[in-house]
C-alpha cells in the first residue's frame, strides 16, 4: 500500500478526458494528426480514456462529401495512423469516423486500445429534422446485419450493443453512443448502464444555439444521475463549416449528476479536459439503491443484447498520480457562498417543519430546552424560535434553562443569558450544584468530602442532573424536551448515555454534523431570520472553544476540557464520517481523499466567513484521527445510537437513526477497519 497509496488508480478512481480538436473539413490526415497530438497529451497525464467528437476524422459538416470514396479512403488512412500511434498509449481512445459496412455508410465511434481496434459502435438515432439530415448520408445501427467487420486487416466487433471493460481497472466498463442517441426518450446508454456500464461516452456534433448549452448540461447531467454513471460528452467545435451553423465545442463530464469538468466554449484552439471519476462510488450507489437492480431485471431482454469486449491497459500504479478532482474539505457544507446559504436555509426549514409537526400532532404548545451557551443548544433554540413563529405562538412558550455546574465558565453563562434574551424566550437559571453535590454524597464520591476527584462519575452526575431537571420541568409544564446533540457527537459517541445530548423527547440536531451547525448559526446571524439584527452574541458563541465544561479549569476563564483534543478536530472527523457513513469507503481511501483535501493550507476566508480556515493536516495527523474515528464509530458507540429519540433527517449525507440510514449491532468490532488503517503510510 505504501508504494502506491498516492496513485489515484489504487483507490478505484480513473482519469478520463474529453478532447475538442480544431478540425479541417474533409482533411482526414490533418484531423488524425490533431487527434494523435491530443491523445498523446492525455496519455502523458495518466488518462485511461479519451473521447473525441462525432465524425472527427472527416469533420461532421461534410454533407454529401461523405459519399466520396476519396474522403472515406482518407478516413481509413487517418484511422490507421491513430492505430499505429496507440501502441505506446496505456489508454483507450474513442474517435468518430464514417465507415462503410455491407454497402451501407455508418456514423461510427471507433474504440482503440493497445494498438488494436477493440470495437466499432454505429449511431442508432439519425436526426432528420431542422438543420440536420443525417439519414441522407447514413444508415441507422438498426439496419446493420453484421456483428463483426473487417477493418484495417482486423476482425473487430461491430454494433450499438457493445460494452468495453477495462479488466485491470475495477468497475471500469464503458459504453459509447453518438450525439442524438442521448436526446431520445430512452437512450441506448440507459440500457447499457443497466447492463453494467459505469462510464457512458457520447461523441457529438451539436451546433451552437441560444440556450442550447444549458439544455445539454441538463440533458447529460440527468442521464448521468438516472444511470448512476459517469457521462463524457464531447462535441465538435473549431473548423466545422459555418455555412448554416455555428459551433461551440461544448464538452462536459458528469458523475452521478454532478458536474466534474467543463471546458470553455468557443475556443479557437484545441482543448483537452480531464476529470477523475470515482468508479467505486458509482458501484456503491448502485448497490445501495436496490431499485437499480429491479430496473435491470425489468429490462433483462434489452440487457441481454449487449456484448462485452475485454482488454487491459496495464497502467503504472507504482508511481504517484495525484487526484485531479475537487475534494471539498467540508463535504456537508458547500464551498460556494450562494449554495451554502441555500443549504442552510433548507436544513433550517426542515428542522423547523419537523418540530412544528411534532408539536401539532402531540397537542403540546410548549418546549423545554437546556441552554449551555455553546453551539448545539444555540442552534436548537434558534429552531424553536422559528417554530413558535410558524405556529403563531409566543416565544415565551420556549422554556429555556441555563444550568451552571461546577465547571461552567463565566463566558458561556453570559452567552446563554444573552442568547435567551435575544430570542425572547422564557429564560431561567437553575444552579444544579446543590443537587449534584447531594447525588455525589449519596454515591459516596470523594468530591463530596472535599477531594478533587474529577472522574467520569463526577462529569455524568452533572450531565444527568441537567437532563433530570429538563424532563421533570417538561412534565410540570406540559412541554416537550428538545434534544441538542448533533450527528458528529453521535458518530463519535461523544455523548453521555441517557442525558440531554443523547436523550430527549425530540432532537432537531441529530442528523446535522458539527461543521454544518456552525454555518447554520452564522447564517441565522447574518440573515436575521429570527427577527433581530443584533447577531453579536451568535458570533461570540461561534468563537467559543467547544467543551463540555464538566471539569473545573486550572486557569481563569479557560476550560479544562477541550473536546477536540480528545476526539480530534471536528472538521476532519466530519470528513471521515461523510465518506465512511455515506459511501462505506475503506480507511485507506478516506485517508487518500483527506490527504488530497487537507495537505495544503487553504487560502482566503473560505468557508467560515470571518473565520480564516487555513488548517493543514499531514498524513500522520490524518491517520491518527481516522483511527480515533474508526474505533469510536464501529466499536464503542453503537449502543448509544441504537436508542436515540426521533429526529428529522436533513440531508443525503446520512443519519444514524436505527429507524433510518444506519442499523448496526451494538457489539461489533472495529478490527477489519483498524487493520486496513495500518496499511496507510505514516508519512508522505
């Protein structure tokens, strides 16, 4: 593992490329030369596949020149030149060419690898409307009788039902369709994906029209999402005839509906655009979505028509090959400010709607909540405030209590009172120290005798006493206890069994990770959605170090307990949580992604606004904190998650509810994950 850990192919990624050369009409020799030049560049960058535009060897706009033998012979010569050059490429190349087969002319995609033609795919749907009249020159794939053809001295597979499997790259099976094929109600690629293709390739020659670019993006993105596949779309550009059309050379690479790469349009020079697709992610999404297999079964007859061509590329994996892919440091929080605000607005409203519904159905009009002056209870209170507004109830129906204990700092206590005043709830303070001291006396704990023994019992007595008060206050007032624990704490088991961060009548934060909660609080502060412009108290809370404040500090104003010094930084553990929970990746892949995202210092003020996030983690730190996460997540914490209260799921990143995304035994072991973790190199 150490020797090839830094190679993207080790972690089931594959580098792909789309090319848009500047062509010359009816000049196959020139077009082949340009194709070879771009293909060599793609091979030099470690690509496993590169796709060129429709009819790229001849140019698309040849019209009736397609029936000239000189042109068609020239295309074969150009194809032969590409074939000769390909012997040195550890890569598959897909080029567009007009080919004669059984007295018919077909618009074809030719797949080349290892100096051989692996197969030829004819176009299925020929547009004959508007500015297009391909049926004048070409025959549809449906007319083909042959399943094998002789081409440049080789006997090769022929037909629209071909799949190409790269045997030495796991899950890399691709299918090729041509332009109009993806515009029809059921594209050939839909059946190809159900037959196992994870990468869909489209060679196109779609002209430029107002608004057409956006439509292509929607079309390709949706096809990628529906098929749970990567989709490579490359189109003709510079050099095509301007007789009645213009060309923009648009290309896109999508993965399961997400745009990975898109070159600029209307470029006068050849372009080559790369993306690293996550083949394992696609496979796991199909495995998780069991209706995908159901759909395949329903279309078994169509799937049975496909034939698979196998070949190997023998890519070098003993050399570093860094990931050319944006891996966001905060997978739960979009980096783009506009999308981040949209995410916060939607999450906030999901939480509000869910709690409002629970109050309506329960017949209760009041809630009880404990306010610590920290992050989680702050956001839960902000949700409660908006719920009361939504239900047209006074905010004084929020019975908020701050309950200082033996280690509560002056700062958080002050923040708790300021927050409750800002919200306008019914605010009270209950000193839990006398009741805690009584409990410690009843237990015979040394602290009750004046000894400074700050053990787990000492901590849990305080946490438990707070929760006991909240539930009895709810009984007394006919109210619902609102939980405050978040997804990150549940994942790491950083919550006391049966107390407020674990147990409540309803928990609005249970599927919201810590990194997202911080952005939600900031968003509320900046947007004024609770009706007040004074956001300083919220900003002060955001700047407060995360601590349970259960052990008295040794320095004035400083907490003795710093949560992240025990369980690791939340920003890194949320990263680990996302890729472990959502995709089930191996520790080595999670570490590889984390290293890609966190190895360099971030520049600027993204993503925390006023807080400059320039943290940097080397591989040793990533490995250490991932080990903490894996052991706590898989071995020590599930028994707490098996009995959590109801809570709304807010995102596709997953929740840990035993009634929702995550069902696991409470007595599992973390051995297999920890063993795989040890294969990760200690240093870079």
